[in-house]
């Protein structure tokens, strides 16, 4: 099995309305270069996620030059991101500083697909007044992505305070029984705040994709 | 601590736009009767979830007579459900017959809050043609709730086929390493179909509440 | 090995200042009767925990008549509880109605040892205003026992709001990934609110004993 | 205990009809060199699995020169592989690019034992049309090895579409609740597609050996 | 959602060559009766698995009279089983008496699909001479299903002794760290005997279906 | 999202009476420098925990010069620690030498907040006479922090011997089924010694904060 | 597969010097009766373990009359136990009253094989003086079986105090994170007291068999 | 807390008859040097376990010169080992080459305490004839230590073949569901071969200490 042939899922983009993306973790330079050459030939803007700095640097200059790379979120825009569409509809909150990488992956994925996001950070519930102070700003947004590690309590608290869609993004922040994010994830899924949904641990990309699916509802006729 | 005093969260309903609901599992007849009398006094329609048939039957006749009880979903409408609002916007799919109780909890929760749902069952991916045969019906719906136990593969397959919001509802169906629904939940969260979100195992109520949050986006201005 | 001989730990009571207690779960009527006859012979008031209603009813009348039994907390006072000492120093909070049995075990253990407790219930953080409304009452108490199942978020929120000792009491309330209380326990232990401590799931007795150890500090000289 | 003495299982090869193989992971250069010298003395072609590139390079030149080493699958043929026997009977599918190492271990093990395999990759079920497009090619093969990480859904989908033997090969691809391949494995074992069997996570060698046992049935009289 | 409508997967039977089957566990009498009436109308022989004795007895007489029910394996043949095809090709071994229910589910599934099986029991490896005494009988069979709970060691021992296909069937027999069959399953998957494959815990039906897929290879041309 | 903006929780310090602290693990030099510059500007003494030696060394000299850094506990005092208040009220015990890092984090946190601690080490219960020899010293202290890895038995033994508050601090010391400290934690929580409380694995900071909450009770009026 | 044929392992008894035994849990009356008739025909005394009272009572009178049944340990001697051999060499200790069933299974197994045991109970380490008070009696015994649930600390404490063989018998006593005996088992295996060995949770029979293997060393020549 | 003070457990050696030993993993050079200087001052031969090669090399020459260090078992004899006592009484078996480090730790611990061991390797049960070929040698030994990773089947097979004491030593060899040795450990504990006992994963030192306790029984009077 050669590892340089691909059957990229370029059609999916059209089917479900989310731009093309490549999960870079564990891929070799040869694989990544091949994928990007395909994308360039098709003139298809492509989002790279989980692209480590050393993976980025190992790419040939012709590819690095076409890429907007961000080391915090480990994402790259290969080709041009979609133009921004109207006002900010998504808030991305994080409980602590260490949740920023996962939250940034969500923000960058939204941006690549044409949406700006309001970033709100350091609003963990152990200091409740911090999230309260931002509530007027947060409440009107139709979609919130809420990143939280450790005890994962922030989405629950917000779930009782705001009427919009809440996509909880558990992160692997913490140690001991935080268990690499499993405790945050399980706490979120066990929340009695009604209607909170979750994605996999550290899956900022997935949280943003869920938001994109939701944003497509705006402007459609309701009941 | 007396177990007949309550501080019901009637305000939450207004804050987040989801009707009042009581999780009945493990509550005594005395507790349930007290809660329902409070609701009756306030004339507040209330949804009961996880209300076992024997819990329902133990209620006083004055309360049973006011309740529309469904044993499959183990839900009761105490007081009048919200009137139906416009066309059906939500599909509720289930992979197998055993997923029906969880799926029905979602359908009944939607109905209590004024939304009809299209029920589509027995469309598990081990017989792929079954879901394919229903795709034209499913694809236009803005929100899908997809119940699946065992291997939890149905939401992934749909995630690549439809552009709408997909709320995956893992169920405890299966045995051995199905592990009471954990395998279905983890498979859903590990899906590479972008933008699928999940609720807790068998949490049909939560899936419906997530759908309600999403449906509120319909009719709002988009970008 | 006969199962009617015992080497009760009556000396421990004196050593560590906590009244005698028997964990009844899984003990036979013969074992319980034998233990209580020993206690009666020594005139030692004894607390029974995890005493199911049918275990209580199977005891001989001479023992039932000497016992103050409470079915909600499944506790019995065999002999006289200690007299109440001064003002209420402990608050016992619970997030939801289903946490009442564990919380009541704590309240009854405190009472048996001479302490009243302020019971505060239905203050789960998915409806944050409920705990906020009681904060002035709760804040001055030197010791709080905080029972919470599901996502276990209440102790974290309180940990940032009050300066007193917080003993978190995770409960087995919830389903699916709530995992019999493990998620609540792990969320509590992973909390970034500083200085929260935990006991085992549903261990209301242990939470009260921890509170008793703390209350002994009151009145001692500080720094 | 000296670590350079061995009691290799050369007889097993004859008993069960699978060529000799050495699992190299964790073995020292001294151990590997000793094993290969034994094999050379007996003129016994030997397959090495989990042989890291740096382990290969540390071998003496006399051994490296006799070895056909492949870094993607981390396998080495020491001595000559068996000659190819007739037409291709095995398909090796993988859901994503990251499954290629495990799939390649299977392909190389088959080749060492005299069987070619049809490699089919990037046919994950989140883009269902990809596997559908290859179905005519895949369906007639008597044995399929299906590598899948993350949600492990591909073997289930195939199990409903093809009548041949399906050996599912879960891989450790994924993060968070993918749990090092356990979710893929459990989803495969929980599949309701009848007659799918599984090997350990990333065990491409074992999947190929299972295929070899199956291929021996071809040509034998049936009912 | 009515729970009496079905979209049975009757086509799958033709596609993959395995007879129709219904997993009865958790299904209501209404559901089962409806499914069997559909099957009767189509004159389709149907295998029922995990059909508890009380589920069988609750069926209407018209259905019970058409069913060959076996309480040990909890299986029912509704309609006529396929006629037996030629000589016995499958051995079904079990390590201990308690593995008989799972093993019998496999034997009955094979029989429903037209295959006899050689049953070999009480050959656990803690008494190694027992399996050795039967080896001449077992060795020539092309397919073995090997049921084992507790430590799951029997498939490993056989894997080194026989060249045929080995489908390991872990069972939930055991207590403590046997962990409902997970230890047997994991031991089987971790076996160094090459080419052993596994199905889910207690999944005798799945083991038999895997055997059916393998048996189709007999009589086909090999290399 | 810029990763150099912060909303530090400086008010919490006043609310709950515990000095400011920063959890340094996983924070970048840019983040740490920014946080410390804020602290310096506000003239707020700050405790750094989980500050690795290489993180400390990467700080600018102006910050390193103001910090008292201890590599064993990986803590830094940025600015002046609180003056010592009166006699030693806390004992910090550890079962083995490897528990010293976690125990030292507790001691340093206490010191930063103005409390000295009595350190007692190598008193694991496999050599029971060691803890017995120190009992007279330990018994009068109102608060004990007891660090233990592996089997976590030391807090249980002490719980039956001393009347003071016992904060158990499980550590990640051990291998195999010690499971990174989970066994010690679970053994502590399962202890039948009444009134022992626990913090997260290796959370010396949290154990000290719990002690600080308890010490505030000294000098207050009791019953 | 008939469930009334058996290949009992009567030869093992001679090979390894431990009397015949049948694990009754999950066996039907038909199976048990058949096994006992075989044993009676061969005049082979047989130990039954995990024989529930209702299983015993369902046996035919001719078998019940030949059996010495003990409901606490759930063991039956079918036929005559071996005569007692010399002085007591084994101590069986248990931490709490609830450990008595597992401990009694060990005592009865020893007795069936000709050995008396010294039973010592209620010596849990939360009341350390209790085990200390019995130390002179316990120390000279060559083999100790130590039953402990919850935190499993008793074997560790004894391991540092006595030179004999210590077989730890974890029990399923406890709740919450005691996890059905896994915490006790893991704590025992993680003990730093050197040379403690363990059997499965509640496996009193296995602990006694291990003791029997050890007792065979007595009287053999040493070094 | 200084990390250079120690309260070594030199008395334990006398109490339980096992030579002094230091677990080196995670200890710093300063700690190790201090401990060894204490030992040297007391002229106490000391066994070091889990001493990595780089830890050994970092010791001062005066200590390295007094130490017999073995890198495979990662053990060091500091001072003189006990003289050999009489004939070999212990066999140490291992299933595969990768089990040698754990097995060697056991052999070295025995040697330090004056006992030789018969090493038997590569006798895994997937090639059953290998262990059978050595059975006459193994059977007469009073104590066997049996190291096995992966499926952990070797101790079970031996348990049915030999009458002596069997200390199973699970190792962390394997991948995927071998789960770092947990599967081998659980399979051993779930074995139906009567009287097998286990130590922690990779705990060769503990297995040897158990053997030492057993060997003390030789030469004592039996029944």
C-alpha cells in the first residue's frame, strides 16, 4: 500500500456545506505534501488541523508560503479563507488559560468558513462573577462554544442562564482524576442544564463544525 | 431535612425558553404528588420524564386524570402541551427497535414544547439501503436526532450525507462491550463526520432540548 | 467462624471523639441483634447507618422500641442522641431532590453527635439564582457539606464564594456517564476552586464525621 | 537468566501452517541478532514485525543485507518470502490515511506467506460514496481485512454489504474518547452486522494470520 | 413513534447468505408477535436469539406451535431450519459447564443455517489432558468455535495446536476481575497464538455467523 | 484569541481568604511573564505551583530575582510570603520518600499563607512502628495532611488514632495497578476510619488550601 | 449440546493434591444432580462452593442427606471431609463482619482438606489496637489468609509485622469507589509490604487452595 | 521538608526475615547516595531495585565500586549477597523473551537473599510442547514464579500440572487490550486452576519475597 495516494473527500464539502479540512496529526511530510499538492491543483482552499509547528516547518517552501499558520491552535489555512459573513453570531468561551488551544482551534475553523467569533476567556465558575460580568454580551449570541477542562462546570452554569445553542468543548486540561478530559466530558453530559451538547475532548474543530451546521438555520423560515 | 419541600426552577423555563420538566426517576410518590400540586396551583404545564408505569399508577386520581401518560417513553404531560407550531422541522431516527424508548422520549419532549417530529426507525447501518431509502425525506430537515446503541454508527453515516444539525442520542442497547451505551457514545464522539454532537446515554429529553435551542434560530436573521 | 461474635470498636469513640456507629448494609438480623444487645448492655448510644426499612422491621421489638429510625436517611439512633450544643454551625446543601437521602444521612449523623444543621436544598447550579438567593445565610457558617450528583458542579461554585470549610458529598444520582457518582466525585476532585475536599459517593456519614472533626477546632486558640 | 538464549517456536510453523515470525518490539539488538543468526543457521525465512527503523539500523550488516525492510509497516522479511500463489483473494481496506501502518503490516504478512492483497484506502463511512464506488471490486473477494480507528464503523457497513469473511482490524487512530483504539474495537465487537470478527488493536499481523487460516479452506471440499 | 411497525432486514439474508434472525432481548410481546406475523406472512423461516423462556411463553399459541424453542441457548426456530448439508465441519468447544449457554447459541445458529457441529465440552486448560485427549477429533475440522470465560486461555492453547480457523467466543462466566467476560475477551485478543479472532462476550450467534462466512469458502477454488 | 490577556481572579483571594496562586503547568513563558507583570503592577504576592525548573529558568531575570523558587515542590513565591502566625498547627506526613514532592507543595503553600508545618516522613504502615514512634508529636495537631501513594493505607491508620482533621493527599507513586494514584485515592475514600477527606492525586496545593480553611476555625467561638 | 454430560477433572485432585471441588454458581439443579451422582458413584468426596441456599434445597433428598451444608460460606461437603492433620497451621483474619462469608469459604475449604484454621475477626486497621492485641497468637502461624474489603489495608499492616506467608483475600465489601472489591485488590497488590500475594475478589476457595499448596512445604527438607 | 533525611526500615528486615531493599525508581542521586551511605555506615547489605542504568552511573565511584549492578533486571547488590543455602528450590519461568526483565528481578532478589533459582524461558502456552518438555524438571520444585504478559495463560496451565506453590508474576508485555499487564493480571486472578496467587504487574521483587516467605516453611514440622 503506497502511502501517497489519496481519495480525498472533496465532495463532502459540497454535500454538507463545511469547507475541506485535513487532520494532520500523525501524517508524514510526504503524505501532507501530496495532499496539499492535490488541493492546490484543484484550487481548493483547505484547513489543516492538529498541524504541529515542526510538521509545518517540514513542508516545502511553496506550500508554507501559501499557508496562514497559527501555532497556538495548530491550524493552517492553505489558500484563502472564506470572506466574513455579516455580524458575529458565535461566542467562544473558555474557563481557563489552558483551554485556549482548543478554543482557538474552534475560532480558526469558524474563521476559515467565514464566521467571526467573540472570544471570552478566563470565566471559570470557581470565580463566578467573571462570567456574570460578561453575561449581557454573551446572552444574545445564537451559538456558544464553551471550552472547559477539569470539572467542566462552565457549560452547566451557562445552560441555565442563556437560551442559545451551547456546544460544550471539554478539554484535556487537568491532572489525576481529571483523566485527560474524561471527567469534564462526563460532567458536561451529566449536566442537568437542559439541551447542552458535547463534542470529543479537545475537538475544537468539531465544535466549530457543529456551530456551522447551526448557523445555517439562521435566515431560514421558522414556525 | 423534609423531603416534601421544593424550590422548583420555574423561572428557568422563561430564561431559556424550554417548558418545565421533572425527572421522576427515584422520586417517591410523596415527592411527585407535592411537585404536581405546586404545578397545578401555579397552572404550569409540566413534563414528567423517566416516570415508570408503577410511579404513574401510584399518583392520586386527581393528578392521573390531568396527565397524558405514555408508557413506552415513560413520559407524562401534566396539563396541556404547547400548541403545534407550523411544519415538521425535526427528524428522529433510530437504528433499531430497542432504541424506540429513548427516541420516543425525545419525540414526546418536542411535542410537549409544540413541535412535531418525523419518526424514522429501523435504519441501522448494517442494512445500509434502509437509511438510503429514506434520505430524500430526511435530508431537508434542519434538525435530526439520531438514536443509536451498540456500535453507534448511524450518526456518522448521516453526518456525511446531510447538512443539517445532528444531535446523536446514544442508547444503552447492547451487551458485553457495548457497555451500557458507552461504546455507542464514544464511537459518536470519535466520529470523523464533522459537526456531530452528543448527549448522555438514553437522554432523549436532553436531545430534544438541544433541538429546541436550535429551532429558535429558524426565522432569525442570518449573515 | 461464627458470625455472632464481635470485637466492637468502642474505644475508638473515645480516641477520636466521634460517637459509636454501625454500618448495617449486608448485616443479617442475627448480627444486628447481637451488636445492639452488646451496645445495650454497655449502655452505649449507637448510630446505625444504611439500615434498610426491612432490616429495621426484622429487629426484635425490644430493640425497635429503643430506636429512633428515619427511613429517608436509613439511619437509626439506638439509645439517646447527644444533647444539642449551641448554635447551628453546619450547613448541608443539596443540588437536587434526589440528593436528599445522602444529605439526610449527614444531618442525622451530626444530630446524633449533638449538632444541628441548616438544610438548604434544590440549589443546583443549572439554576444559579437559587444558590445566590441563599448565600447570605450560607456564607457565615464555618462548615458546609455540599451534596451533588450528576455533574457535581455545586461545590465548585460555592468554593469560590464562601471562605468556610467545604466537604463535598458526591451522590450516585444520575444515569449513563454519571456512572453511579464517579463523575460527580471526579469533577469535585478536579475542581479549581481551592480547598474543597471530598468523601466517598453517598457517604453522608463520612461527610458528617469530617465536619465533626472540624467543629472541634472552634473554640481552640488560633494564631 | 541470560537474555541471549532462545527456544524458538520453529515447530509451530509446521503445525499451524503459518511462517515463522518474531515480534521485535522491546527486544534488544543482542536478542534480535541472536534470533536472526539462529534463523540463518536453520535457513528459515523469518518475518519480523514491529521492527522500528532504529532497531533495523542497529543490526549487523550481514543481517541487514539479507532483510527486505519496510518502515511504514515496520516489517522485515529475513530470507525469501514464499512465492505468490494464484490470484488475489484478500482485500485490505482502510478507513483513513492514518490506518495505513496497521493495514500494511497485514499486507506484508500476507505477502511473506505467499498471498497478494488488494489495498483499498480512504473509504471511511463519513463519506459513504467512497466505499460504494469500490464495492464491485471488493464484493467477490473471499476474505476482507478492514482497518478502522476512531468510531470503527467501516466493518459494520461492509458486514451488511458483502458475504465474505470480514476480519476487523481496529487501529489506535484518534484522540480523547477514541481511547487508543478501544472505542473502535468495542464498536466492532458490538456491531449488529452478523459474523464480523476482530483482532487486537493495531494487530495487522494477527489479522493476516487469521486470513491465512481462512484461505486454507479454499479448495477443500464443502457440503 | 409506534413500536409495532418494522422495516425488517429481509434483504440482508440474501445479500450475505445468512438466514434471518431477530435479537429478542428487551423486545415486548407486542413487538415480537408483530415481527413473527410479518415473517409468517412472507413464509420466511426466522431464528430468534436471546428469547427468554417467559418471552416465549407469552407468545400467542399460533406462534409457539410453529416454534422449536430451546431454553438453554434461549433460541427459537420459527419455521423450518435449513436441511443439513454434508459432513460436520465445525467444532464447538467449551472450557467449562457454565459456557454451555453461549456455546449452544452458536450450535443452534449453525443448525438453523444447515450445519451440524461437534460439541466438545469441559476441556478447560487447567486440566490440560482433557483437551489433549480430544485433539485428534478436533484437529481436522476446518472451523472451531471456542467458548471460554474466566481467564479465556483455551483459544490460545488451541491456536498453537490446530491449523483451522478459530473463532474465540468469550463468555461472561466468572466473578470479581473476570469482569463480566472482559478479561476473557482481552486475554483472547492479547493471545500470541497467531490468527485467533474474537466476537463480543456471550455472542454465540455472531460466532456462528462468522463460521458460516468461513464455511462458504469450502469448495471454492484456491491458489 | 490572544493568549496574553488575562482576567485574573484577584478578588477571590479576598472572598475566601486564600492568597493568590497560579497553576503554571502547560503555560507558556509569554503567558507566565504576562501574569507576573500584572501581579507586580498590583503589588500582589503570588504563589506559583507546578512551575517546572525549565519554566522558571525561562522567565526574565527581573522576575526570577523576585521569586523564591523550590525545585522539589516546583513552587515559587513571587513577592513576599505572609508573615508566620503563631505556633505550628499543621502536620504534613508522608508514607515514603517518593511522596515528598506532593507533600512539599502543601508545606510551601501553607508557608506562603503564613503557616509553618511539622514535616514527618517515611512513616508508611508497612513499618508500623515508625508512625507509632511519632504519635505523641502528631496527635495534638489540629490539622494533618497525610500524603500516601501505592496502597494509600496511612490515612486510614491515622484516622483511628488521632482526633484532628485529616486531609488525605493521594500521590501518583507506584506502578501497575497503583494506576497513577487512583488506587491510593480510592482506598482513602473507601476507608472505614471515619471522617477522612481527600483531594485530587498529587494536589498538595489543594490539601494546603483545605487546611487553611480549617485553620480559620481556630479562635472562633464554639458550642 | 446436552447440559448433563461432564468430563470432571477427577485426575487433577491426584496431580496437585487438592480435593475435588465444584463451583456451583450458575449451575442448574439438573447439572448439579448429575455431577453429584457421578461423584457418589465414584465414592469421591466433593466440595461444593458458591452453592446458594435455594440451590441446596432444590437437590434431591438422597443428595442433601449426604451433604454438610453451611449457608454463611455457601459451601457443602458432599461425602466425608478429610480427617484433621495435626495442629492448626493457618490463621484466617478478617477486617470486618461483612468479610465473614469470604473468610468462611476459606476456612471450610481448609477443613474439607484436613486442616483446621484459627479464625480472627473484626481486626480492621482503623482500630489498630485490635490486630495488635492478637499479634502474639497470629505471628507464629506459617500461613495467614487475610480477608479485607473497602481499603484493603489489613494485609499491608500485617506484612510488616509477621514473617509467615500472607495470602490476601480482597472482598467485595464497600460501596462507591470500593468498586466491588477492585480497590481492595489493587491496594493489596500495590502494597509496599514485601511478599504479600493475592487471589481474586471473594475467592476464599482459591486462598485456601494456595494455603494448601504452601502447607505441603512443611516437613520437607529445607536448606 | 528536606529530601535527604530518612527513617529507613532496617528493623523490618529482622522482623520478617527478608533482606533490606530500596526501590530506586524516581529517587534522585542525592537521595540514593544518602541512603547508601547510611547502609554502608551500618554495614548493612542492601538490594536496590528499579535502578536505571543512568541512576547507577550517577552514583559516586565509592558506591558504584561496592555494587554488583545488573542492567537487565535493573538491580544492584550493595554489599555482599547472602551465601547460597543448599539445593535449588525455586523455578522462575517466563512465557516470552520480553518477560525476562521482570523474571530477572525475581531471580536476583532470590540470589541476594541466598537462594539459587532454575530459570526456564520461552515456554509460552501458544507452543504448548515447550513447557511440556520441561515438566519433569519443573514439577519437583516446591516454589515456582511464573512470569507472563499478554494473555497470562502460562500460570493457569501450570496450575493444573504441578502441586507446588505458584506465584504468578504478570508483566506489562503486550499492546492494545493487553493494557500494560492488566489483562495478564486479571486472567491470572480469574484462573480456575486452584491456588494460584499473584503479585502486582512487573513486581519481580515482590514475587521473590513471597517465595522467600514460602521457603521458610521448608524444614519446619508439618502435620
